[in-house]
C-alpha cells in the first residue's frame, strides 16, 4: 500500500439485521487487508436477527463490536464508530456487500496524497447497477448537490470513503439522518479545502437481506426528500454566512 503501508486502518461497518452478510464482509475485508495493521469496528443497533451475536462468536481480536441498545440510525452509528477508531485512516462502507470490500485499498492508497478518498459511481470505471428507480434518483440528487453545493466531487451520496484521521479534528462527523450525512461531510471537507480524490467502483444491489433504503417507492421518496432538504439547508446556510 505504498508509503502508507505502516499506518493502521480502521474499517467501520454499521449493521442492522445483517446476519446473512456480516461474516462474509468481515472475512473479505480481512483477506483484502492481509498483513496490514487494521481493525474492523462493527456498530450494531441491537439487531433482532442477532448480527451482534454472530460477531461475538467470531471471537476475532481484530474485530471490535459496539452494540447500541438504545440508539439507532446509520449516521449516528458511523459517527460512533469514527469516534472510537484507533487507526490513522478511517474507512467506512455498508455491510450489504453492494460495495466490494476488495476496493478498500483503492481508496486507502489515495491517502498518500489526498486527505479524503471517495468511492464513486460517476468517475472512471464507476457504475451503479441497482434498479433503475434508485439509479435515476441518485443521479438527480447528485445533480442538485453539485449545482447548489459545488463541483467538489461527482458522487455526493457515495457512502464509501477513506479519510485521514486528522480530518475529523476539524470537521465534526454528521450524526443525524440516513445517507444525507455523506453530503454534508463531503461538502464540509471541500469548504475546508481538504484534498479530495474520487475512484470509480461498481455498486450493486444487495443479494441477501432486506434493504433499508429502497424496498418501496414510499421509502425511496421519503429518503430523497431528506437528502434534498439537507442539500438546501447547506446551501442556505452558506448564503446566510456570505450575506453577514
């Protein structure tokens, strides 16, 4: 992994009812990182299907389980994992295997020259192979984000990133909402002039388990509105700051 091979990597996995995927994803991350210094932090929201119990039974010293009993939510789970990470670089991705764990080194290697590396569906070989309604929605939201917030990146809703730990000393990780946290985080990184890289990857739909973000059009609409509201809120915030 180039000039960063002696640095520790923390991989944060938020989980909720991922018993069908958690063992495979942690195994694939471990195989991918091999002899590198790393830890995998599984932040589980007390999954009724026993995801947390499976992690306990793995009994791997490189796995750290955070079982949250009184709190739920993707953004807050990631924020908790990031806050407890001990690595020099922090990576996060979903547990549903829509994002291939084998792409982690692609992003980590970029931190040799950049502060933030994003897995992007909209650069290079990047593709989004999910159902059309979800891909179209994603394209529309990203179009709005780029035009209102700036063309720092092409994929404001990626959800797959590697970040130098020192970035979090200057930028608070957003802990509210679902995937819209990523829009706010990347936007703030751009505003603070952190160097951002994007690397293309192929995003697929989950093969096992139930999606939390697109099981029906009503959930998709609700999440889309949340994303749009976060974009508009950030845009108006900056307009106000520039006007004062």
